[in-house]
């Protein structure tokens, strides 16, 4: 893999985590998406045992990507 492919894969991983944290998708629905898209696997970047750390990492990532709508939603979730 080259750098851009690695970066795309990393962004996909972070997006998967965002979908799970915001409850837009469950792990089961991510597995079902694999079949639809003919993929062999999906990845998640974290052990989901420490939600606060996960949300902070996601906020940092989406802030770097300048995706402030996702950041705002994650801050709300964090503060609940």
C-alpha cells in the first residue's frame, strides 16, 4: 500500500468508529455492509471499553479533517 491508500483506509476506519459511537450503525450492520460491498473485512480503530478516549480521538481526527459538524456532534455526545 502507498501513503494515500493508507490514509484512505485510516479515514474509513475513523468513519466506522464515528458511525458506531453516534449509533448510526451497529457492528452487525457494518458486517452486513461487507456483503453488499464485497469486502472481506472492516476495521475499527479502538477497543470500545473507554468511550471518552475514543470520542476525544475522533474529535481530534475530524478536527484535523475540518469536519466540524461531526466534531460538534461528538462533543454533544461526550458531554451527555
